[in-house]
């Protein structure tokens, strides 16, 4: 239901709602990757995650509301021994649609915006002909060359339609 807060599913560390987890699990299963509860992925050709490594979305992390022209300050932490570049994607409608946020595919360690990337919601809340308007947006961060290390916003945030 639009405008109604969804209950958090605290059984998984990334805390997405049950419907989003089921949807994301279905999408992930379709592409042959299994998401574990610690936010890492293991595909058929990927190594097991290395204990003690992490990539964590700090913000936006759920409950925020943005409009065209607003700046999203996408903040994260990473174990830089394992993660030295990240791709930032905006998941819309609970993960049904995906929009690349990073302009040069990835943000590398040492870049000015490492750990604190600013992105302005485009005019009209549209990017590359895709409407960004939703009550179920989240950030997906993952390592550039593989998704071995990844994390999502803990809960949904909203992107409002432009005011008329």
C-alpha cells in the first residue's frame, strides 16, 4: 500500500521487508546467484566470502523522502583490504527496476567521494527515461567486478513526484 510504512523483517541482517526479500530472492534465483543472510553472494564461480570483510550502506537507510533536486548523500563503510571499488545502484519498487547511480560505473578507494557519494535526484524525478517515483526505493552497493561483497539499505525510502 502506497504511503503506509511496511514492517521490517528483522530475521535478515539487511532488514528488508518480507515482500522485498521474497521478490529479491526470486530475482536472484532466476539469475543463478544465491544471497546469504550476511549480505554477500555466492555464485557458481565465486569464492566463499572472507570472514571479517564487509561493505555496509549507512544512508539512505530507510524512512527518508526525497524529491527532484534533492541530494542523496549515499554513505557507506567498507573493509578496504577486500573492497576497493563500489557500484551504486538505486533499486525501485522493491527491486523490480534498477538504475545505475555512479556516473563512471564505480567509485574507487581514494576518489573524493569514497564512502560519501552525493547524487542529485534529476529534474522530473526521471533518469534515462525511467521514472524514479516510488515509496519502495533502496540503495544497492556492490563491488565493481563481482558482487561478492554487497549491501542494501536497511529499509525503503521514498522518491516523491515533482511538485506541480
